[in-house]
């Protein structure tokens, strides 16, 4: 019997890269990231000293985007036109740390909610007067913060507060007060000198607005400061608040370089996983002397 020859199979050329499919996949991934950052949560880096001692330059946070509903500011890249419209709106609580966009610039500030819609608020000699009553401030022992490139304890900002500790390390000795709002939200603030923002005339917060202040009261452009001085210019619309700070993921001292081998040594390990929601206690009547 003659051998039956099998048909010769011609080798197939490998298919080229489908660049259209690749670009589609990348676009979908980008949209998913933007959507998550806009509707669920996003990272936030602390660039300034305005929220010391609770937030330090170099802290990396997670900010949840949904607690107060969604508005134009929720979009991760702020590409939507400004509007007071909110979807599923909710009002922040006293003491919440929030992200807010100032009225004249497209950038994120981070501040604390100290006044709510309908409140009457003033500041007298550095103390908040809320609805005619002083918000309690109790002195606590000074806080000794290690000096590092992200917290150099600049003499212009903290005159006379930098010194060398017994172990030879430079520290910044910060005067601390504990402030407690009407709902029992309590947190630490810094108030170490007299300056113009220590006094603010009584203002009634309109419906749909909140009054925000930084915890580092002498170094914060917040609701007390006019817009021309990079402040918030008074109460801010709730639609301009884009989320609530939840916890710190990690913190860097500023000693890191491009070299990955330096990153571990720059970590402030004691700050990782710190929760940023204020502790709630029963308010006390004591006030700062």
C-alpha cells in the first residue's frame, strides 16, 4: 500500500500587536482609577504645616469621597464647572478633617470643621466662640517633635522653640492645647503667638456652608483669612468640600532621595495607620486661662 502523504501545514506569521486593543485597555484602566478617586477614595499628600500637630508635612493620607455626597469638587481632576449642586448631600460633623477647594484657585486645602450651618462663630484672642459660648481649650504638656527636613522647626515660624534634647537630637517644642467642640470631638491645636487671625468678628454661617480652621492656628490660611491672602474668605459652601480624611498610610521625613535604598530610612514608622477621625468625649466647661 502506498504511503499517504499528509498535507504540508504552512507556518503562520505571528500576529502584530493590536495597539487599538492595548490603548482601549489603558483607557479603561485610567477611567477606573479616576472613577475610584472621584467617587470612593483618593490619596492626599500633606504639603504644609497648617494642620500640625495632627498632620505633618510628608504625611500621605486616604481621603474618602462619599461621606458628604458628591459635587463638582468630587471629580478627581476638578474639570467640572463650580456649582452648589450636591448628590446625596450630607453635613460634616464638628471636628471632621476635610478637603476643600478655595474660591479662587484650583487646589486642595485640608482643614478642620469648627462651625456648621446656622452657627454663630467668632474668634477672640485665639479662642473660638461658638453660638456665644467659648469652645473649651485646655493646656497640655508641650509636644516635642523631631526636627527633620520636612519639619525643620523654622525660626521664622516657631521662634525660640527649637533646641537640642539630652540625646543630642534636635526637637521642636510645641505648645499644645486640647480643643473640644460641642459634639465632644476633641483634638490638639498649636497656638504659640499673637497674630491678626487670633480675632475674627462674629459671623452667622449660612445654610449649606461650614467654617473651617487649621489646627496650627498661627500658620493657617483658612476661613478666618481673606481670599487675597490665600485664605478661604469666610464660611465655605459644602459643595466645595471634596471628602473626609480617614487615616495616614505612611509618612516621610524628607531625607529620602531618588535612590530607593533611602526610602525605608525616611519612613516615620510611628505615624503609619494613624486614624484621623477626632476622638469623642463628653465636653468639659474648663477653658484656657
